[in-house]
C-alpha cells in the first residue's frame, strides 16, 4: 500500500456524546481550509444539521440510515477530486458510520487513492466516550486519531484516557471562548473566514480582535497537524518503495 501524501484529506469530527463542541470544531476546520484557499465540502450527519445553517455554501446534510445514503456519502468521501472533506458526526450516526467504514475498508481505500483520513475525537469525561475512543483505537489503528479537548466542556483531567493515535497525532486544545464572543459566533450563518459578513461587521472591535486571536491559535494547531500527517505519510511512502 502506498499511503497518501495529503493531497486530499477526509477528516471526521466526531463524538458519541452531544453538546461537547463538535460542530464548532467542524466549523473551524472548514473555515481553516477556506482561509487557506482550499476547496472544501462539509457533511452534516446530525438530525438537526446545525453545520449546514452556519456554512450553507459549503455544508450539506447527509444521511446514512439506508444503503443509498451510505453509498452516496462514502463514494463522495473517497473521490480523488482535490476537495478537502469534513464530516460532522454526532451520537445518532456515530456507530453506523464507523461500522460502514470498517466493512468497506474506508481507510485502506482512501489511502490507495492518495487521500489522507483522520479522526478528530472531541472528548468528554464519561465512560461512553472513553469506551468509544478505545474501540476506534482497536479498529482504526492505521488512521491518525486526534483527541480534541474542549475546555468549555469541563476540566481535562480525563485527557490521559484519550491517548493520541498515529505518529502524526498530538492533542488539540479548544480554549474557552472570551466573554461576549459566543452570542456573535452563534448567529447563523457565520463563517470565521468571512471578514465581510454582517455578523463580523456588527461585532465590537475588542471582541473581534479577541476572536481573531482565538481562531488563530486553533488554526495553528490545525496547520501543525496537517504538516505532521503529510510528513508521516511521506516517510511511510519512502519506506514502502
């Protein structure tokens, strides 16, 4: 097998638990690609597709509760089209998505097509999340699995229960939003990459500057992760030649 060199990426932002900041991470990652001038397609697999409301020009709702829906989604994810894909995967479709991914060897097929798959797992201090993470660790050991610790969801003493998986993986930390910022970024639609949007223009200068600092920190972490994945895949490619 010749691993990908990250010309195209598929990133699953997921959690088996609700209200942990998963959609926020998917929004940020989508905007990270847009800020860097990349083509991106985002897929919202939740019953109430919030991601599509925040980023209507880039995110679409998807369902995998029948064969047709599963085929349509996974065919799009493994298309070698140069488009970075982001999946917002919550509790309702969590088990089904990864069961299908195992059945069709999604990771292997993606890598054969020079697509770099990764999983961003938004952690929470409960047994169901820890068990789900451990299961992914067993079943997707060829994939970069990155724990995302959201400080707004509580203290991170539980982070040792979510070890990074894969040579390119280190934890990502989502710091608490500055006071007053949430009410602006919760307006729909809202893009962190669109400085000319009405929501951005209505934002007080001090909050806007704080938001830029907050987003910049996260984008740096995304960029470092991307570079680590590319370097790991390149080393693996050279080793397998």
